[in-house]
C-alpha cells in the first residue's frame, strides 16, 4: 500500500475497499496499480496490485504477499533483505 499517487504506473481508480491498519483505523482504498521500487543493490522490482491508500503516512509492504509471489526475505538486526 502506498499513499503517493504520482509513484504509480498503470493506475486504475477503484471505488470501494477498506484496509484496517495497526491502530485499528479503517482507511479507504481509492486506486490500484504497479510501483517500481529501487533496492539498495541497484536492482529494481515492480510490485503489482499495489493499493492506493492516501491516509497512510508511510508505504506498507506485506511480507506474506511477497512470499506468495516467490520472493524470499531475511531479517537481521533491524535490516530487511528481499530477494
């Protein structure tokens, strides 16, 4: 999920959809699209079906969804590595 609409490619506005965030607040999903993200090792990944949630303060990535899509990850001492 991402709050910044200008980062999306292939953006499609949708009506309906709500996500429940950590503080138990409901936030509306107003669009969906793909995002290109740059990793620290200069590799770029494209995330598909990313929800546009303007009320968020930060981007959120689901590790469970990445795992289902075939990505692995490693977390160690406050650092997250996705491969």
